[in-house]
C-alpha cells in the first residue's frame, strides 16, 4: 500500500492540495494538508479536490476505499478543522447509489472547525 499512498500524494498535490503528510494506519488514510485558504472556515472546494482525487483513484482501481480522515492546517501547528469520509460513501458514489450532492453533504456533516 505504500506505493498507492505515494501515488495519491502526488495526485493530491497535482490537484492543488498541499499535502503535509499522508499515511495509512490500519483501515484509515490519515491526510494532513496545509490550506491555501487560511480563513476561519475550511474551504469546501479544497475538500472537494481532495475527495475527487480519492474517487478518481478508486474508479481507476488504483485505491481500495478506506476511511479518509483529514486534518486541515492554516499553518504549522494551527488546525483549521477536520473532516472524514467513510469507505462505503466512496463505494456508494462510484456505484451511483448516492449523488455527488449526497456524498458532499455527508462529508460536510463531519466537518469540525477550530476557531483561530
């Protein structure tokens, strides 16, 4: 799986996600990225770019969906927020069992933001 993770890191970076670290811990991908939008709220488009990277990898059979837990940093040691996506949400979206709007709503519902 390390090759898959390093491939995902490159894809995330090419999609404008400034990856600080990405690791597989059991059945969870732990993603930490430095936001390009260090405001109070986590930028939803940036979340979408990260999620679309995982979706594309799963659709191309380059990644088997597992839970993705993301930590968004304003800068080193300053957490802007966290969010996660469950593996079944990826599978349901890829199999057209849920819409893009439903997938997005589920992930946004997990968003926890820290005050600066």
